C-alpha cells in the first residue's frame, strides 16, 4: 500500500510533464517515425495516468496527441482493415456501441471500442493510440466508436466511417444541444446518403430520422414494434421532416418513438429491415424478444434473450443487430451473443455498498428517466438515491426533472435520499410528486448520501443519477473497494 502511494505521488507530476511534452511536439503532418513516437508517448501517458490511483480523465492522452497532430485520428483509424462504425444519437450510444462490439467479437473480429463513453475527439484518439502498435499497425481490425452528437461533424472526416448508426434524437441537455430539430436538420444534410458514403443504419421509429439516407446508398432500418402502450408524458412529437405538418403518432414505445404517419404528405414509419417484435420486459433483469428481418429466408426470425433492462435496451440491441448486418452477420447468427451482454458501465450496473445490493441507473433526460420510472413503479417498494448534478456536461438547466413522471413512482418510494449539486431540486421534485416528506432526506455530498441511502434501504438500493453524478457514484464505489475502477 505504501509503495502504491509512493508510485501514485510520483505518477502525477510525471503524467503532467508527459502531457505538456506531447502537446508541444511538432507532429502535424510529421513523417511516420515521428508520429509513431508521439503515439508511443500518448500510450505512456495513459499508462502513467493509471498509476496515479485517482480519478483520471481517460481522454487526456488523446487530447494531447491531437494537440500535437490534429490528424491523429485519421492516421490511426486508417490502420483498421475493416474500417470503422460510428454510433450517434441522444440515447443508447454507449450500450449500442458495446453490443455491436460484442457481436463483432463473437464473430471473430477484434474491435477497438471506446467502451466507457469517452465520445469526443480526445476519447476516440486515446482509444486508437492505446491500440496502436509500432510500426504503423494496430491491435484490432474494426473500430466501433460512439460519437457525441455535437462532435460528429468534427470527427467524421477523419474517421471516414464505413457504417454510421443513428439511434434517435430526443430533447436532451437543451442548453448544450440547442433545439433538437436543429440537430435533425443538420443530420438531414450530413446523412443524405450517397453510393460512396457510409452505410446508414437508422431508427425507423424516430420520425426525426425519416429523411436520413434519402439520396441513396445502403440504408438499413431498425425498430421496435410498438403495441399501443400509450405515450410517455415526456414525449415531444416532431413535425413531419418532409412537409412540416404535425404528425399522427402512436402507438409508441419510448417517448415519441413508435408508429408515426403524416396525414398531409403520407410519409410514415415503414416496417424496418430489422425489427424487435413480441417484446417481454422483466423489471430490471432484462427482456426477451424476437428479431425479424425482411431477408425472408429461414433466418427471418430469431429469439433473443437480452440481460439488460428496459425497452430502451431492446432498441439498442436491435440497432446493434442491424449494424452487424452490414458486416455480413445475420441477426440469427448475432442474436445468441447478446445473451452474454453485460450492462455498460454505469447503466443498470449491479454493485454492492456495505453489503447492500445497489443498482446504478443513468437518468439524464426525461424520456430515459420515464422508462426507468415505469420499470421501478411496478415494484412493491423502492429505496432510492437520487444524485443530480448540473455541471457543463450534464447541462446547467436541471428543469427537465419536472418533465419526468415521478408521480408514477411516488406511491412505491419507501426511502429517498437526495445528493449532488442540485440535491434540493431533486428533493422538491419528489415531494411535489407525492413522496411523503418524512421519507426524503437531503445530503449534498455524494459520499455521505450514498452511505446514508445504503443504511436506510431495506431492499436493493436504486441509484438514479445523471451523467457526472453517475461517474461520481461509480468512482466512489470503486474507491470504497467494492468495484474495479472504471478504466480497469
Ligand atoms: Zn408530411
């Protein structure tokens, strides 16, 4: 332990020095040997960072490398013989990316993946640098990268993806994203489709994506059958992308996703190429469904057992299955691999704190949170820790919590502890929803909140956290020794 502390103490300044050194190297368009040295330095920086035994920024080596050579992503990505898949959209990026990588690996490929959601240029460069091997090689044959919606434009030219998977567009982090329809407009332009462009794998259930791929090229659509369960209160219905008229929507499955039709121009959801039907969701344990394809052969339908909770993950799974078809992996061949799926880091991850079972749920926008509420509301009783932050990456505006149907959850809340920078906002929301004030406690610092919530819980502790809050809780559990570090 003492040695670890000594190493950690030395590692910190060494990492800072390496970071500064790498950033100053004149590697822009440098010859390959010089670039190799820069990549090696980035790898070394990542290695030293991991010795610091503190919360690290996994993207730092990538950002330093990009400062030295802005085209580092392009130079490294082209080493991947089977090219790159990019996954973007509001919800489901991390899980879809991990599921697609799992399917690829089961099929014998070696994917290079940004597994924990470091989805801006620095994170992607860091993952590529970590996989790079001297000279000019890379330990992997296909890249599978989730990319932040707002970073797509900047990394697409460098990644030159073979496939782009677009999951959905929801209202999310409004102050960061701007109007969701502006993003849709932008995607219409960028992903109009062409014979020599990337294959586009697109959600048929989202009318905001209806015009993606309209100019041709390979388009594979995916979706989840909606069965009239009604609309989420958080649904924000888009206007028709074609003519601007209000759409007829329903039945839907998550938010505005589902069946849709334009009464004015006749545009409508078409039966997707790859579709999940007969979906049965079993609490947070997972779901079972049948994946159908329009290929028509004996592989037209295959059963899928998915050990990930909620309908969102069914949509993520079917997105991954659709993406795999571009690589010649038919859904019936890919489906068995999904049974081995593990929840992506912090997404319904099962942990333990002081002997208390804990499930960590990421809730960062109304639609995703509503889906979790619907699952939890079916329980007899729920012991809750809500951690709400308002850092830049979360969005400074946390008013979205008022769009979540907490009222549906209130009757089953047994204990509720609120933490994070906006703990009191969370507590107020619970109280207004009808959670008795005597079961609500507010403890701002996450350390105290987690311990207190675990002590108060009578059953499994359910943690609902937004993005940086989830990272804090996850890292705290690791520091307590109950789980591996997130980069391990
Ligand atoms: Zn229309």
